C-alpha cells in the first residue's frame, strides 16, 4: 500500500490499474516476462512491439536473419518477423498475468514507434491476431495521426507520446477528436530526461532543460479546452525515479489525474530480458554518463550511455571538413588524402587536419549529405558500407542508408556515414552483445542505480519487489 497521499489505483483504459506504467523500450528491452510480471503486479505492462523476439517450438529465440537480396524484400521479411514476434510476446504476457487481467486488474499495452518501418502494417497485423489481449497502444517517435483510427478499429485504447501541448493539440484537431472515447491517456515524455528517442523540437535547446511541471500544466489546459475530462490521465514519463519527488503532482487540481511511467528502473529486475552484462553496467553509471545526441538515423535526438560506441561516433563527426568541388572562397586547396582521384577543395587548415587524420589511420574520406567529408579507418569504412548495403528498412526513413518506406524506397539524400545501423546494434546489445561497443539506451537518471540503497550489494529485485518499492514512494 502506498504511503503517499493520492497514489492509489486509477481507472485507465477501462481497467483498474496502479498508477505505474512500464515503459516499452526499444528492440527486445521489454518482453512478455517483464511486461507480464508488471501487469500481474497490478500496473500496466508494456511490451515493445518493435521487432520483438519470436520463439521456435523449443522456446529458443529465432534470430532475425535476412536472406532476401533486395531491400524491399528484406523489408517484407522484417514486417513478418515484427508481427509474429509481437503476437507471441502478447500471448505469453497475457498468459502470465491472466489471473489478474481476467479480474479487470492490471493491463497489457504494446509500444510501437510511428517512424519504424511498416508501422501501420505491423500494428494492423498484431492487433488483428491478439483481439481481447491488448488493452492499449502506446506510440511516439513522430506524429502518429492514424494511431487513434487504427486502435479504435480493434476496440483498443491509444496512448500517444508527446513532448509538448502544441503537439497534442495538432494531433487532437486533425485526428484524435474523431475517436475520443478510445483515448486511454496522454503520455508526456520529458525530451531532456527520457531514455531512447526524444521529442525535442527545433525551437527547444537540448542544452537547456525545461521544468516539466508547467509543460504538463499547459498540456492539461489544452486537453480541457478540447473537452477531455480530467479523469483521462496524463502519464509523466522521463526522469521519474522515486515518487516522493513528485508528491506535489498528486491530487494537483492544475494537472488532473497523473500516473507515472518508469522506463529505466524496470531494466534492472529479475524478469528484465536484457543480458546480464547490461544489467551489471547499469550499476556502475555515474551522473553525466548519459548523452543526449543526434547520431540516430531517425533524425531525432536520443539518450544513451556515453560508452566507447558513442564516443567513436562523436570522434568520427569531429574528423569532418567542408568541401567545394571548385576552388572558391577559402576553399583553394586540393585535398590529397582519402579521396583517390576525386577533386575536392578545402581550406588550408582543413587540409592540414585531414593529412594528420590520415597519418593516424583515418585515411578514408566519406561524403555526407551536408557537403562535408568525414575521415574513417579502412576497417570502419568497410563496416559502414556493409551495414548500408544490408539495410532491411527498419525505419520509415533512414538517414544512414537513405532507405524510405515509399514507392522509390529512397529518401533522395546521400546516405550519411556519421550515423549507424540502429537495427543491427539494438539487436546485438539486446541479445548479449558488447555493452561498450553498442548503443545502450538509458534515461538520464540511470546513474541513480549506483546511489539508491535499494540496489546495495548488487541487489536486483523482481518486478513485484520493484513495484512494491515504488508504491512506498521510494
């Protein structure tokens, strides 16, 4: 039982749930084990339906191997994997939590990214095969105008993820008002503190975090103007660790009903599917170890552990020079390293820098979409080119490979070697890959694992123990 006044079970999406939602993280970072346990504990368990794992008859994870020769054909393979994996995860989670779910307690949601490849097809395929099992669809990473229409057609609630009142107003006016009865909640995700991809707009400074309270207060005002009752919750997501720090949000008439989403803390539980090496790494993080960066091929900002993988991407972009194809202005010096017989003109200082990089091993120059060249080692060039060639269209538009989920299957822009194959690295780290040389998403409060006495001596709680702990305020 909670010791915080106002922290009680709420009605959300037609079900009685604790005001605690498990964040649905990335590729295979939440699955049936974690989400089923969260729902069984009375909260909302959220399965990541982004290329989720499926299993063979013996229960072993089926590797997502792409055999087709063309990107379009590999994209079809990806959609098949995505639908089958999500369906299996939902079925297993529902079976785990069925004792509570059948009593009308707890809930199972799925999380999808609107900018993932084939998002609408995947969502239709999954919801068609899991009728009566899924309570809601949480969706962000873009402006998912069709989310309400798709969810309502299957009798499922929808939970849009937004980072500003302005974004929600646009979604509501254009689409969501037509399916108002299926709005389960609105998820406000703090774009400066949340892990994974963040919703920073061009008008917001990534180096100047804003207090979430006035932003959420503005969101509730827009919801009220739109005729949405206060008992439709706002979900506070990003930067939430212990609820004692949010006590002034509870029973706050300016905010209406508030529930809380936890993305980072559920990573470190017994049921969490992430590998042991990832869990061990979480216990060593220090404040400032999470980097808000813009290397993602989605084009969005995202937050991840600043490990050697991210540091290498930072260093790659620092080895970058602007060029001209003719001698003009300050660009009077013909580049003589990394470009073969091609003619690129650079400034004198950039010529000297490029020669230095080449002497140190970064001897290959790759063009970017911004009329610059980045210098990489021959080994890195080989990996970049191979990863771009292996693209399976996991995003609706990919800056790294120039894939687009359109008739032409091209963004029309040059592939960007400053980015990376996000599908490759997220699949690798989720299935036992090196935590230092893969993208490791994390919220900016992840350093608190090392400081919170709850995790003393390397203690890893079950989901039930974590939920009980959170409900005490800690």
